[in-house]
């Protein structure tokens, strides 16, 4: 019930709570105990102020009850929280004690492990030091043994060389004395024989006059025969010349045909390249066109089906749908899977449009149509455009087939001029002919190449092949002729000095950007190095290059190699270039003043380079005529590209490396000169003996002719008086006996000289064999030195790796120990807190 005056709640249960036993109010009445004890209810006998104060008191009592209830809840929660806190504190304490126990155990184990690791570290350090001392002692022992053996061998070789020089001088002196004696003896005997021959000629002059007529007749007959043979020879030479001219004309014609065919082939290749590019462009445009058609057809079909869903058809079972792509699409389009899918989808959409049901009338479709369908003219235009593209693709394929047949025909014609045309067409670059004048030589070398080859053969084979293939690709661009190449060096010849300098400077920049093997880049001789500014200056093999120009000669006959001819150059300039290359360091370019003067004529073509003078150095060259070494002071310059100015090099040594044999202690040029002198002396003696033999044979032939003439004159001796006949015959027999005796003496002397020559040849052969053995021993020593250097490098590398590994392990253990100490410190601090 509600009062009409104030609208408040009245009645038995007008409050929000159900009557019950609650806390007493300030009036001393339990709330809800009886009806009229509720102060919040309106009482008719109360005034308005009393009623308002009673309502206020009731509200305050409600708030007090709520606050008391809230305090009771808070006390309950506080008690629960305290009990939970005590339980949590107890559990945390127990857990901390367990963790501290575990940490203490772990700390003890870590301490033991650290002690063990320190002991192992000390043992490893001691073992490493002992191994290093052992290896060092072994290396020192080997070095001392090698030095001792080398010293003994050097002393032995020096003794042998001294003995050989003494024997050689004795042989020379004996040979000179023997030759002088033989020459004097031969001269005296020749004079005697000549005088006797003159007397014999004077005594038999009459017989010569008698036979003069016969000789003249014979000479006339010989002249006639010679004239006849000369005429025949002239006719045959004329025929040969005519045939040669015909062959030359035919060869020139074939060469012109070959050149024209090669030119036509080049033009055809260019056209083929253009057509292939056009084909690719046309295929791209066709793919774009197909995509454009497909998108338009899809949008048109979807809009049409959206406007009239009952017109949708599914032409999967249609036979034409499977045949349309193969009949109307070019083969080159169907080879691309994406293009083939586009063509099949276009055919699918076109087939759907063809198989659409008849359109309803305009009145029926007017409410449904929201998009305007394409007209028949537009569809016809679309089909015509597609047909034109199809025709263009067919024409392009026909042109490609015709071009292929033309190239094949020209190729078959060119097979006449080359046995391996495909290889010759694939071979790039074109070989450059050797230059003939103003030749600038470049020597490309890999310093310490033999040591690197001995250390890792497969790695160096890969790296050198990569190096040479890169350089050879650029040689044809600069007109370079490759004269010689081996595993560690190349000799190149340029007709243009500026091109040679440009090739060297740009090659140093090319080689930095090569994709060298990772194993090579880890070697100290090929690892990356940067300048102070952070610019990359070294990467990969350090290649030294030397330029020189001067007196040189070329052998006219080339050496065939890999289908090309390499011409060999020799002379003073080449010999000086070899020594100049030995002074050049890895990554350095050194040029002589003669070569640089040829380069600066076109300085604007050299690019950004800097030239620094290194001064004049004595450069050694070998004179093959005299067999000696010649020194010449040559001004040298250091050339460096601007991009590689961060490279630093040691100044070249001004002392010339002595060309002394490491085993004999004697200059190799002196040994070669001695052997050459002995061989020349042997050749002169052989020539003198040959002349003496010819003279002896001529004397014997003269004596034989005299005997024959005497026998022929026997038929006329009967005309002479008997006394004169007997006297002449006695004189003739006496002269013949003297000539025979002298001829026998001369033959004996010739035999003695022949025996002496044979002995000298045997001695020279023995000397040559000895020097060949010495050269073999020197080569073996160089190989052993190279192998020793490679072993030393490997040993140093292994020691460095062991040191790095030991350092890394030590640092790791120190870091682990530091982490453990930090962890212990944190645990200790947490316990304190």
C-alpha cells in the first residue's frame, strides 16, 4: 500500500528485508519483530518531522548494519590472508632452504669442475708447450742436418768443380797444343803433297792435253744434256707455277666464300637474335592479351549469369572444348603452362557463350537485365583479333624454321673450312696474332705459387683455372697474345702499350671481385685485407705483374696448342722481364721506363692510375751468344690504380740475386759457358777433321786419276825411246810411292785425331752428364725446399689453430666461471635479504 500524501511504502512487509531476528535498533526494539516497530514505515499518528527523523534513523541503521557486515567479512578475509601468508612464508622458507642446499651442492660441484678444468688447462698448456718444444727441437735438428748436408754437398761440389776446372783447363791446353801440332803437321804435309802434285801435274801435262779433247767432247755432251734437262725443268716449273696460281685463285675464292658465309652467318645470327627477342615480346604480349580477354570474358559471363542465372551452362562434355587449344593456339604458347591454362579458360568461356540458351524477349528480360551484353560485332571483332594474333605467331614460327634451315645450310658449307666447326664457333675469345713491332711484354705471376701448389693441389688447380679463365676473357678486348703459360705464370705480348697498362690495372680490380673458393680466402696469402679507411684492397690470389719493352725476336713458326698457335719470343727484353718479375711482389704492378714511355703517349686512355718512381735497379739478362750474364741499370716505376692506393709494398731490393748453383757454388752462367766453349771447340775440331778428310779424299782421287791417266797413256809409251820411257816410269813410281807413304802417314794422323776427338766427346759427355746430375740435384733441392716451406706453413697454420682453439676454450671457461660467480653472488645476496 502507498500513502496518498507522500507516496511512501506502507503495510506489513513494505521494507526490502524479510522480518527476522536482527540486531536491535537504538529504540531497543528488534527489527521486524512486530508490525509497528518499523521506524521506516509511515505511521498515521506521527508528524511529518518525526516521520522524517525516523526514516533517517532507519537509513543510518541500515548503513551501520552494512558496515558491520563488511567489517566482519574483512576480519574473516584478514584472518584467511594471515593464515595463507604464514603458510606461504613457511613454504617459501622450506623451498629456499632446499634451493640453497641444491645451489651449495652445485657450487661445490662447479668448484670441483673448475679445479679439474684448471688442472686440465695446466696439463694441456704443459703438453702443448712440450709438443711445441719438441717440434721446434725437431725442426732445428732437421734444419741443422739439412745445413750440414748442404754444406758437405757444397764443399764436395766445390772440390769437384775445382777438379773439373783443373781437368778442363788441362784438356783445353792439351787440346790447343794437339790442335796446333796437328795443324802444323797437316800444313807441312799439305805443302809437301802440293809440291809433289805440282811436279806430277807438270810431268803429266802432255797427257792432260791429250785427254783435253775427250774432256771437251764430254763437256759438250754434258752441256747438251744439261740444256735439255734445264728446258724440261723450266717447262715443269712453268706448269707448277700455273697450277700454283690456279690453286691460289681457288683458295682465295674459297676464302672469300668463307668470309661471306661467316658474315652472312653473323647477320643471320643477329636476325635470329632479333626474331627471338621479338618472339619473346610477342609471347609476352599474347599472354597479356589472353589475360585481358579472359578477364573481360569472365566479367562479361559473370555479369550475364548474374542478370540471367537460368542461362548458365556447363560445356565439360563438349568435344570441341578439348580440341580448340590444340587447333587454334600456337605450340610455343601451349608450352607455357600458365599460357595454356589461360587459353583453355578462354576456350571454356567462349564455349559457354556459344552454348547459352536463347535469350528471352526484351519485354521478359527488361526487369532482370542490369548489364548490357556484348553485341555480335564485338564478339566477331574479338575473334578476328585472336585470329590475327594466331596468324602472326604462325608466321613467326615459319620464319624461325626458315632461319634455322638457312643457318644449317651455311653451317654445312662452313664445315669444308673447319674440321670442328661447332668448337670453333663456341670458342671465345678469338685468338690474337702476335705483334710484330713495339711489343710490350707483360709477365703475370703468382708469388709463392709452388708452395701453394704443394700445400693444396686441388684448391690451387681450381683457383688458377678461375684466374686464367677470367684473364683470357679480357685478353682479346685489349689485343693480347698469349705466348706462354704454366701453373704459376703467364707471358703476354701487346701491340699497344696503353692497352697493356690498362689490362694490368683493371685486372687487379677484377680479381678482387672474383668468387674465389672459401678455402682459398682462409689462407694468409689470399685472405681479405682492408686499408685504414676500410676500403677492400686485397682479396684472393695476389698476382704480380711486370711490364717491359725492348729488344726481342719472335720465332716464325708457332707452337700449336688447343687449336691456336703460340709464338715464342726471345731476346734481351724477355730475359730482363723474367728478372723484373722476380722483383715484383703480389698485387704489385712494376713497369720499366721504356714501357712507361710508350704508355704515356696516350695517357688519357690509362684511366685513374698513379705512377711512382722506384729508382734505377740493375737488371740481369742472359746473353746466349757469349753464355754470360749482363747487367743493365733500368729505371722502374710502380703503377697503382686509384681504387687500390691502400696497398703497401716493400721497396725492391737493389742487390741482384746471384745466379749461383746452390750445390756447386759456381755461377750457372759460367758452367754453361764452359760447357758451350768445350762443345764449340769440339765442333771446330770436328770441322777441321772433316776438311782434312775431304783433302785426303781429294788427294786420293787425284792419285787415282793420275794412275788412270798413266794407264791410259801406256798405249802411247811405245812412241818414246826406251831409256826415256824407263826413266819416266821410275820417276812416276817413286812419286807414287812417296804419295802413298805420305797418305798413309796422313791417314794415321787422322785416325789419331779421330781418337782424340772421340775421347774429347766422351769427356764432354761425362761433363754434361755430371752437370745434368747437378741440375737434377738442384731441382730436387728446390722441390725439397718448396715441400719444406709447405710443411712449415701447414705446421704454423695448425699451431695457430691450436692457439686460437686454446684461447677460445680459455675464454669460454673464464666466462662460465664468471657466470657462476655472479650466480653465487646473487644467491648469497638473496639469502642476506
